[in-house]
């Protein structure tokens, strides 16, 4: 048995919360009440408690999603097809946006605006490729507008700090790529990436060891381990596609993100990526996600999905099968969760992952109630 999906971590929970797009969250309508199901776990016993000392640290209600791939390659690095072919594949297969991320090579999307349509845009990016003490360390710079340097470093942590630091200083969004590729990034290295926005937890590339092995945690476990330690990465699913000619094992269309964005433009997409306001998928789809003061609700499209709500240390808070005719599945806070996120699994084994939301003291002001911050580099 591999480390994949195990719950083996006991790192203390930090109360820091994932930053959110406040203005967008506040603009959403109040969610409809999810059907109340019979008690399924001991957690349900607390649902009738009239007053609790805890609440979700942010609230939102989203139902407009923009599908995109944020890790893919062209013949400008180690892919088999030119950028125009890659962009066109995603456009013709129903994606809303794509970011080409060639190794240490910036592909200027302005050169390919002709492939855009009213329902599809291209955004700039690069895979900053480094080595730390002989280990492969890769960071995607998303929504960047120029090339950023890689290099060789004395440790993997130093390489990671360089890639993330260069990305953030450029005003771009940092994605920690495939930690288990050549077992390059370990949990102890991730503190060097504390300012990163995203971490890969699912990949269409067959060589990155997404599920880990007997001595290495899965990417999802690393995500939970990092969240429990107080880091606020959002876990993303990517293609890491290299092969568009029908040959090769790293083809497109296997994993993607669904960004919460009313408008399809670079500013809206990059804002969603920066704040982790998205869900990740290998095939499972959602119609809506809502977090109120004490309830986390998901609306899966598939009528037969399994939904697991997960808290700190990757522990299962509640597991439910969607009832026939039931539009949503909800989890109600009982205290001690640290954070809450959902994993959705279809009967075919396709997955979706929703954003983790921290649990805060009841007197803490939720993010959605705070005035919107000044626009960032993509605002």
C-alpha cells in the first residue's frame, strides 16, 4: 500500500487563512439551504447547537467556472508541437484559457492572439526549471510577462525559494510543480515556498509519482501536511502535457482547474489563481460551491458521487454518498477541524478538489465581510 490518501500526519494547525477575493465573494447571492440528511457521523450531533465559538474564516458562493490548463509544453522546450497547435487543441476542446509553461522559456501570448475567440484566451507563463543538490525543482510562473531565471542551487529548498521568489517579485503567481518528480521536493522544503499560491496535487503526466510510494507521501498528502503546518497553498490539477501528436504518454485533457470568474479575461483568471479561488478536477464536475458561516456545501453534477470532507492532518471529517434527487452535500462545523475541504469521486474514479477554508474563532471577521483590498498586479 502506498502513502496515497493515508491520514498519517499530526502537525499542529496554524490559524492562518487562505487569502480570498473579497469583492467577488461578497457579491455572490446567499446560498440556498442544502437538504438536511440523517446523521452520518458523530459530528452531526452538534448540528443543533444554537451557538458555537467557531466559524469559517471566509465565505463565498460561486457557480461560474472557467476551465483552464496551467501547465503544458510546446516544441519550444520539450513538447512535440508548436505553441499554435497547443493553444488550438485546448480551444477546440472546450477550455476557456490555457497557460503555456515551457522550461526556462517565455512564450509571449501576444504573438498568438489570433487563436483567441470570445470564449477562449491565452495567458503568459513559464516553468522555471532548477536543480537543488542534484534534485529537480520546478516552479511555474503564471500570468508573467517575461522570462524568469532558473539555475543550480545548494539545496532543493534554496532552489524552491529562488523560483517562488522570482515569480512573486515579478508580480506573477507561483505554482510548486510535481513535488514527487524525481522525489525532488520534500515536505521539509516547502517552508521555503511559503509565498507560493498553488501546489500540484494531480497530474496527467505519468512520471511524476502523484500517488507517492511506500516511502513518499502522495501529492494530496503533501498538500494536507502543508495546510496543517499553516501554509495556504491551493491544490491544483494539471496536464503537464508534452504530446499532442497522438503518441507519447503525456497527452492533454487529463486534469485541469475551474477558476471562479464571472468574466473571461486575464485579470479575472489571474486573480482567481492568485487567491486559490478555483476547484481542481480530473473529470468530476461541480455546479456550485458555497461556504457560509458554519456550512460547506458542494453541488456535484454526477448524481452518484462520493463526497469526503477533509480537515487538518488529512483526517476524514465526514463521508457521504449523494442521495437520489439530492442536489447538494453539506458539512456543518462542529469545531476542531482546522480547515475544511472536499474531495469528490465519481463512480469512474474521476476526482475534484475544492478550496480549503480555515476555521476561525466566532468573533473573527470573515474575509467576505472585510473591505476589498487595493488591486494587485492583476486586479
